[in-house]
């Protein structure tokens, strides 16, 4: 297999003005429907070899790797001929070996080899699209999906009036939420001064006159100038009250925050268990940290640090429904199952990369991008990968060499039927639907109740096309019908209704995103959505965590929270049970937002604990107690009895056997003082007068020799069988029973040695 043409060093990331560039295809004077997008990656290779080329040019005169379209660092797009056999012609001029590069512009015509097709460049140097809210703002109540409003053609007059009142209430509510009213606090006037008002002097300025004058009866409403100039404190108080009302209405826990700092690099994923007691954080530093709020004091530290797979960043984390295991998806092709304590329990198998049909492989063959545990089944998980598949795994399924084999494979393809990369995947709330997104910006939905049907029941052109790193990065469900998607290619966050997937319910533009793991999160009721924004480092900007309304037509953010300078908010998790928001940042920290009024447990268990007391270097003396008075120069009779050191006193006491109650030691050798061999009378009596019947007090040799003569005289067991065939003189000496004890053998050996010396 030939290697792909390497990306030149002078290539750069495509400029935003060229993000929607493409090639029009013309043949015989007619425009074809095919369009080749060339605005999402630095280098595109064109040729006949489908394994290494981005676009296939099926013509016999075209080389395997014919030409390349490269985005330069200066923002231009150039075409480069790769020493093709038939050459490349641009605007009627062929590219030669001496000048094989040429800058392209809008309208440039390209002909590859002897092909009759012409490729015309379009979409270069376009202005960045302005953020328009025309689509969501034009959505009336009747255009919203079922559940937001009702559309009944035969309404009675009473229903029509009620609908008009609801519209008026909704309009007033949006105005109140969009801009807080400003109220002027007029100075209080004593009651006795209403009867006799004092006229101010004529020389006094009009502004001072307004401040001191009092009027009987009802006062006129304040002008805009008075509102802006006389009541700045009232404005801030009302803004704060309005913000607290919004926070309580949408359950936004943004009053306090706690910082979790343990990683070294960007936070890429956050997962919270179902109870909200433990949190798992993953980072591009290859480590996963586990946090237990119930076991921590106010010095927040993780209780476990695990490197899931060496050299691979942690891209996605997901707890099981019971919280006993964790799914960790890294940049490799083998996700891992870990226990609640962070110990590796199971790893998925790696597929055969040489098999063309991904349905026939046992696992992923390319880098994984996302994964999620089934919301209700503790033995089922899903993972997505750049190999173009979403795989379903049964943790109790088959294994090969202790590696788990996938249970089912769903292949995602482009509109032309080709294989494409899958960037993210997700379940709905009950796990009956499975959703996945591709680099083309398409979102596919599959109904798992149809016996693993491979045909998508829902197909949505959700976002603009992008690359594996800059495409749809997250899919999250608010409830059974509403879900949201977020993309890096168009910096948009869109809300969809599964019952009407033809167009989005709401579109939030300019939600900047520079990371492939950026996501979104809904609150428990599904009325608000949170997302983090990204900023470029070194420009002095601040990333934000933005909260939007989901159900109404309001486009302005409900509330925003700024990060530090040059810090981006990457991933967000909003736990529905404890109502706390976890935000992972590019500064290797995790912020936990909470509010004592609407949040429960979680980080509150840590924030309310007292710090451990540190022992000081001095002793506290209580004046009311009986303290010790130290008098080193006093006479012994006047010194305090407690003044002596306890350690020295204890050592001196141990030397006295009577004071320390030392037990009587056993006697060894001849007795003295009336004592014999035994230490006590009881020991002596037990040893000499009571015979133990245990085998411990018997001599084993004597016990065996006691039956020697009986065995010779009465050969009942073995003697009769070997009496004729095996006499005594033929038994090997090592198997014969010893006749003497060790002491007797030693005495005989000494006598034999003495006899030999006397000769």
C-alpha cells in the first residue's frame, strides 16, 4: 500500500473566510450535483487511490495521487501537481515540474489529466457569517413543536381570548427577563410637611429644586434622566433581584464555587455518578482523577489517580446506572471499564484494521471519540470511533484473550454511501434511541427496539461539515423529545424536537468552540441549557459559561459566568439530583458551582466541613484549672510531686520486681532456697504426680519396639506374604528398623574409636 502524500510544512489551518470553499463539477457544459468541500483541513489529496486520497477521481488518465489542494499559512489556497503522468491544467496553463504550484481564486478552472470534467473553485475569501437570529425569532407559537403551544383550528371564542392573554403574559415575561426595570427611590417626606410646603429659593439650580421639593398628593413618574442620574444604587439592587429570580426560576446554582485542582493539562471530560457523591475527571495529561465529596475535608483532593492507557488522553467518561463502574474512552481504539475505585476491570478488543467491512471486525480499528453507558442497563455501553461505526457492547458477552468482543455494529455513511468518521454518540433518557454524528454535520438516530436495525429512523443535517477535530462535538437530551447538538465548525448550539426534526427549534450562534470534547448540559427540568465558550490564549479574553432558555423564544443568555483571563470553558456537567454545575477548563481545573438554597449534598458536604486543627508549638494554660507549678530551685520537701518526669519514673519502677509485679521466673539447674526443679508447688505436683496420657509424653521408639516381638511371632499382616520370598538378610539396611538409639550409637562409636587408638 502506497503512503499518502505528506502535508507540506508551509501548509496551515484553513482561514475562516475559506471555510466554505468547494469545487463545482462540470461535464460537457452541464453542472453536476457533486461538490467537493475543500475548506475544513489543511491538505486535500486527489487521485484514483481511495485508500490515501480524500477525493476519488475515477478516470484512467489520472494518477493514483494526482494533485493536492493546500491551504497556506498566509490564507491562500494553492494547487500542487504530484508528478502525475498526464499533468494538471489550471486556467488553461499546465503545471510543470519547475512550477508545479499555483494559487487558486474564485472561478479558477482545473482539469486533471485527460478527463472531460472541469472543477471550478467557489467560496474563497468569503466574509464570516453574521450571527442572525431570524430563524428562531420568526418561529411563532404555532410553529413550535407539540408541547410548546397548541394549534387547534376550531377554537372557541373563550379559547382565543385565553390564548391572547397567554401571549401577552409571555411577552411581558420576556421583556422583564431581557431588561430589569429601573425604579427611583424618592426621598421620604415627613407627614407634617405636606400641609405647609417650603418653596425653594429662586437662585437655586433646578436639579437641587427637584431634590428638596415636596408635592402634595400623588407624584408624577420620574423621567429617564432622573432614573439614570438619581438612583444608581436602586438599579444595582433591582438587577440583583432580577438575577436571583432568574436563578430560582431556572435552578441556576451560581452563587458559590469550589475549585478542583489536580490535573496538569486541559480537562477533557467530566462524569458524575447517579447519586452525585463521586466525580470522575479526565484530562489530556492521560490521567483520570476520582473525587469523593463525602470523604474529603475543605482541602479538596482526589482519592485516586489512574492512568487509563499510557500515552492516550481521556476523551469521555461515563458512570454506570448503579455507579459501580466507569467507562473510560481514550484516544486509542480500546475503551476500558474500571471499577468504582479506579482499578481496571475489562478492556475492549482491537479490531482487524485490514478488514474493509467494519461489521466483520470484533472491535474498533481507529481512535475512539466518545462513549456512554446505557441509562438503565448496567451491562450495556456504546462507543463511537473514527472508523465510521458505533459499537454496542455487552459486558457479559464473549471475550478473546480477556478482551471483550462487541455485540453489534452500526455503520454510518455519507450521502454518497461512503464511510465517514463518527465524532460523538449518545442515548436518550430511557435508552430506546441511539444518536450519532459524523464529520459531515449529519446526525443519525436509530431505534434500538427494532432488533438492532441498521437503518436510521432520523436523519438531520444539523451543522456544517467539518473535520474529525472540528465537527459535531456533543449530543445531549433534555427529555424524551428535546435534545441539543453543538458543533465546532459553525460555532452554533441548536435545540431540536425529535417529533419535527426538519428544522431546529432554536439556534444559538457565536458559541465559540475550539475543542473536540466541548459539550452542553441541561438542567433537571430541561428548561435551561449550559455551554462553555473558548478563547484564544494570549489575547486577554475570558471564556464564559453561558446559560440559555430552551422553551421560550428568548435568544439572550439568562446568565453568564466569566472564567479567568485566557481560560476557556471546555466541558460542562449539570447533575439533576444535586443541582450542581461542573465546568472543566483549559487551565487544568474543574469549577463546581452550587447554591445552598437550591443545591444538595455533593460539594456541600466538603464546603461545610471544618478544617482539621493543627497542633501549635505551645501549651495552653488554663487559669481556672489546677496547673503544675515548676520550681526548680525549691527544696525537695517543697517541690511538687508531679514535677518528676514520667518516663524516668517508669524506668525506675521497672527495675524493682516488687513494684512492677514481675512474675516468678522458672528455675534452671539445681534448686535453692527450698525450691526444686519446678518453679512452684503446682508445677512440681503436675509434673511428677500426674501422668499425662497424651502422645506428647511418650517415646516414639519405645512405642514401636513394643510391638516388634509380637510382629515376629504372629505374622498376620505382611510376615506371611514375604516369609519365603524375602528373608531378613535380603532387606536393605536403610529400610531396616534401627536397633539402637542415637545415644547408644554414639557411645558405640566412641568405644570403637578408643579401641582402634589402643592398637
